[in-house]
C-alpha cells in the first residue's frame, strides 16, 4: 500500500498530460515559475531602496559623480542577491517537476549547486530554510547528473514539500515584511526631505509637488507588489501542500478542480508584481 500511495502522484501527473483534461499540472508549475521569477525585480529593488533612502539624507543638487553607495547597502545588496538565488532555485525545482511529470526528463537544475551556494552564503534566511535549500539543490543536482528515475518523482514531491514551503515562506517574509518596511521608511524620509526643502524654498512648491506625486505613485505600486508577492507565495504553498496531501486519493479528472483555483490566483497576482517595475 505504501508503494502504491507513493506512485499515485506519478499516475495522476501522467494521466493529466495524456488525456483530454486541461494540462493543469503544467499550468500550476508554469505559474509557479512565473511567480518566482517576478520576484527578481523585487529583490533587485531591495538594495536599490537602501541606496535611495541614503540619498534622502543628501542635500538637493549635490550632483555627486562618484559612487556614494553606503557600506550597509553593499551588505543588503548581497543579501538580496542571496534571496534572488533562492527564488531561482525554487523556479528550477518547479520547472524540473513539470518536465519530469510531462516528459520523463529535464534539463533544469544544472546550476542548482551554484544557486544554493549563493543563497546559503548571502540570503540570511532561517536555519530551517537554509537546510531546505540544500535539500532541494541536492535533488536537482541528482536529476541534472542523470540516472534519475521518473518513478521516484512521487516520493520526492512528498519528501520535499516541507523544504519548498520553508523557502517560499522565507522569501515571502523577506519581501512582504523586511522590504515592505524599507519602502515605508524610504517613503517617510522622502516626504521629510521635500518638506524641509520647501521651508527654505517655498517657490519650489509646484515642482516638488509634481515630483512627489510621481514618487507617491511609485511607492504605492511597489508596496502593492511586495504584498502581492507574499500573497502569491502563500498561495503557492497551499497549492504545493494540496498536491502532496491528495496524492493517495486523487484521480486525473479531479486534478483540475484541485489545482486550477491556485493557478487562477497566481495569474491574477503576478501582474500587480510586474506593474511596479515594467
């Protein structure tokens, strides 16, 4: 019975791809990859926000021509790069999952070791998430080096469910809590800078008001993007959990009903993330 339950997911995956039902697994995995990749722009802006916040402490019209990036922002930039690598590692996992379920082979994961090394050294995630990154990278490396058997897919989906959840949760907190706080601090200091300047230059009211309206729109869009990204990762966690939890009793015809709601939610959230940066 244990072997039968382990192979249940593989049967569901293959049936879903072979019959006339919507290719829900492919859509779910594809939506997961798109969602995770949309986070790259957010991670890039983490270090950028640090630099912008530092610039609010500089006088207007200083016209610096040298790099004024504070050392603290260098460290934050490294952490952001580590988080980005962790997100890319998960994207490789979902790509491999889709490829293996659909075709029995995949080229995903060849850079898993490099991504895991960067994430482990720089991301500053919890020890639980760091361990999970190593576990996922190990699986992807095993897949990439050949000899991986499709029949092991079901076992690994269940085995690595908690690992995937831990990394998704860590990324969601980094963006939805830490980055969000950075944006709000940057916004408040930008407001203060404009107000202080106006006290000395009241004739600049119209110009600064116009500039602030642009900044305000940008802040609102990025805050919404951060919240949407965290919500999307939480949705992805639920979808991943549901897929593993129903491995024993799910038929191919029920697969769309299980995963389609998650696909729809992810597809509705990604535009809000992308809108802030593209």
